C-alpha cells in the first residue's frame, strides 16, 4: 500500500481527469461499431478508474458515475 499527500487543488485536478476519462469510456461504450471484447476491456478500465475516483470524490459525485446494469439500476463496485 502506498500513501500520498496531496493538497485540495491537486485532488480537484485528479477528480477532473478521472471524470473526463470515465465520461469518454461511457461515450465509447454506446458506439455499436466497437467489438464486445474491446467494450469488456473498457468496462474493466472504468471499474478501476471508478475505484480511484471513490478515493478523491464526494459521495454525491460518486453516485453520478456508478455503473448501471442493463435495466438502469446502479450497481456497487
């Protein structure tokens, strides 16, 4: 396990970068031209990013980016 000391400005920057990357993945997952194997890898990357995001973001922000199943229900990761 690693420890990291960062200030509030750096936390906001990390939060912004992770949100931007997750938004990009969510957008690409809607593209029907992308193969399902590639989408599965993208989903795995999203899960990793979300676990990092939970460490720096507020609970309210995390709720916005929780993974939804096919029926639209939010799943815990």
